[in-house]
C-alpha cells in the first residue's frame, strides 16, 4: 500500500484511469464485433453502415492511445476487406 499522500493520490488516479480505459477498450471491441456480425450475417449494406460508424470510434480510441494507431489501422483494414469480400462471394 502507498505510504505517502502523493502515492495514495496516484493510486486513486490510476484506479480511475484504468476503469475509464477499460470502458473505452470495451467500446472499441464492441464496434468491431458489430461489423463482424453484420459481415457474418451477409448483410453488406448494414456492414457498411456499421463500419462507417465504427471508424470514428476506432480512430478516437487510437488517438487516446488506448490501442496503438497501427492496431486500429489493421482492424479497420481487415474489416474493410471483409466487407469488400462479401460482394465478390
């Protein structure tokens, strides 16, 4: 346990930040799952609409360094490729 007032305050702040970051990470994963489920259902129009909406969420979470920018770009690229692959199939 923290012994100084400064360390106690940092422990409190770290707990709050961890909870906030966890909720953002959850929103990130939920946005990805929504697009993937639309792709799995075969609904290309819904998948495109969800993808466009989720891009903003993914980018904002990457800007806050909750996930790395390259990780966000990779997810967006793979989701986009999955949607484009639906029309070919």
